[in-house]
């Protein structure tokens, strides 16, 4: 048999559980205005309101980062005089999604949520927990997957009565690993005065995030003799 064909192909799986150390707050502002320019202006004012609110709690204005921004026309159906149904333009809706990340600290989270409640527009938000150094975790996960592949290859080679040689090929998809846990559904912040809360009242959900469990695979082709 040709030596180039004497190989064994083994897929290894790495598993890793990491404790989240970072809060990721996803904030979404969305409103409809009559004119396109008004929608752009309203989004800018809302963004300023948000950045002013978080700046009072030690954040820099650039800490609030844009994830996506969109302005699209909205229409409504109506019955015309000839009894046909038509559509007419009713305005332009902007949707601005942003994120704010900071180390886990319930006091800070509560302060930020309370500050956002003072902003106009009643923004939607979701709370995620992640890690500050995902690259180190990805490297550890990949190392575990390779180690698992080798351990399986050794067992298979011994069972088949062959000897492992050098690695011929490594197949890894480089898929994005999401180090995020989402313990809460999306919520909408209502203004403090609309829910009977004092302006400086802290609202911090009592959450102890679980470890983030992730898996990844790598396929290694070994030469055998």
C-alpha cells in the first residue's frame, strides 16, 4: 500500500466551561418620525441622551458602541375612493442597536439601568454575560480538541496494531465561538415617573450567571505504519 494512503483521520472535541466576568448590555432605540431627516436627528439626540446618562457613572462616551443602525420607510394600507387598497407613506423608522460592556458588578449594572430609565424613548435592552479575553479561552478550547483527537488516535492505532507517525493534515473550521450566556429575555425600560419609582432608585436584577459552556472540534489526519 502507498505510504501516503496509510493514514488515520480522527475528530477531537474540546469542551470548556468559563466563568463570565463581563456584563454586556445591548440597548436598542427605535422610533418613527414623519421625515427621513427627522429620524436621523432623533436618533442622534437619543444617542446623546444615552451617552450623557452613562457618563454620569464613570463611562467614556465612546464606551457605548454601535452594533447596527438602520432607517427604513414605513407604510400603511388604506381603502381608496374606488374601493381598492393602496399604501401610503406614514414615516421613517430608525433602529439603533448599541452595546455597553463593563466588569460584573451588580451595583454598576443597577446604576446604569436606572440612568437609562431617565432617557426618552423607553429603550429596549437585554443583559448578556461574557468574558473579557475570549481569545485565550478559544486557544485553550482548541488545545483540548487537539488533545482529544490525539488520545482517540492512540487508542485506535493500538487497537488496529499500527503505529502513529507525524501529523499529515489538520482540518479546523475556524467557526466563531460565542462566549455568551443570556439569562434574561429582552426587556423595555419605562421611565421612572411612569412606574412610580424615584429618579435615583437602583434597579439591579439579582442574577448569578452560570458558567459559559462551549465546545469545538478539530480533525487531525495522522500517518501510520
